[in-house]
C-alpha cells in the first residue's frame, strides 16, 4: 500500500503578486482577489484522474486544456475556485447575482449603515435608449444635455442620502431607512466561483452587447486576473469562446451558399425559413438572426447577400 505523502498547495506567483490589490472600476468600484485554489495543472490533473503532477511537458498540458474547452468538458474546470471582494453599484449587482452558480455574502444594510457612495455619471457618459435593442444603449447624449442630467443626479443623490441619514438619526430601523436609497448606491460582497462558471459569466458579460458597467467589471476580472491565474485556459477561452462564432443549422447551410457564391439561393432560403420577411411596401425586412449572421460573415471577411 502506498504511503501517505504531503501534497504541496498549488501556487501561481503571478496571481499571488496581486492578492488583495484593488483594481479600480467605474468611479468608485473595485475588484480584488482574496483567495484561490488550483491552476492550469489542477485542470489537467483532474482530467487525468491522477494524484501526480499531470503531464511532464507543458505543451501537453496546454493541448489537453484546449481540447477540454473546445469540446465543452466542464468538470475539470470546476476544480479551480477563486474568491473576489467587489464594490459594485446595486443596479449592476442585480445583473451580477443572476449568475446563481456562486457563493455570495453581501454587505448588510440591515446591520450596518449603507455605504456612502453612489455611481455618478460624467456628463459625457449618458447613453440614449437603443432603437433596435429593447434592453440596450444607443448613442451618447450631447454634452450640454449630459451636464444637466449629471447635475440632476448629483442633487438627487444628496437628497436621498440626507433623507436616509435623517431616518437613521430619528431611530428608524436600518432595514426600513434604506428603502429609498437609489440603485446607484454601492454595495460590497465576497463572490466565490469555480472556473467553469466564472468563464460562463465572462463569456456573457465581456461580450459587446452586455451593459457597459458590468462589462467594465468583467474585463478587469478576465484581463487582469484570470489571464494571470490560468493562462493556458484563458488563451483557450479567448480562442474557443470569446473570438469564436457559433453557427446554427440554418447559418451553416447559408454559409455554404455564400461561400459557393449562391447569393440568390441564400436569399430564397432565408425567406422560406422566416429569417427575412417582406414588408407591406415590398421591401425586405431583415430579422435579428440574419443581422447576427451578417456580423459573423463580416468577421470572416465574407460579403453578405443582404449587405
């Protein structure tokens, strides 16, 4: 029977060097790493169900990790965990906690006084509602309008804070006094997640259509932290998730037609399958799926039949 041997804890010097460091996000937010477990080698070790050091060559570790991510294997990546301390506006935190595959402990305004900080928009940061996406932003407001919006915001924040503090001073329970604080108020939390679910979070929140504010946090987590923690996994994630293009059955067929120069056949197929409709005035109306397909064609240097 094999004797018990001491196992040395996995360490990543590049990540150790930034443990506890605050990465500034937005006007008063931050992210910092509190602790972590595992590294690229831990993923390889789990995939090979071994108590050893994984493979003997770094190139083999890299190739296996790329294979696992490319073929959507998940459990080896769940062997790595990381814990963050974040300060984030409450409205963005609402989006964040929709990712339920994490352990969370948040600052309590029932127990403590609410953090005296709120997300403030600069005059050139105000965005109009998108005309094509019901949940997205469009162009920026002219600076003059932005300045007026920022001034109104400043006045409202001050009023809301003073109302909150006056309730506290009057003896109102903290759980009630907080109810009229704006969603821009910053909160803090510890957020612990395994690598598989963290990559899913980043895949959605680093994407260009994600709201800018949460994308700012995701960019820091990915580019400043995960890239140092698991560099092989990060490179594979960029190649097979962030910079990859998913094609549906319809899109695969259409891509073949485009590649063969069969533009009219592609147009006919799209109409037959409801991806393009005809408006009352006889013009073509492109559906969202076709518009997304056009973006994919453009990224591959191909000309769309609907361009």
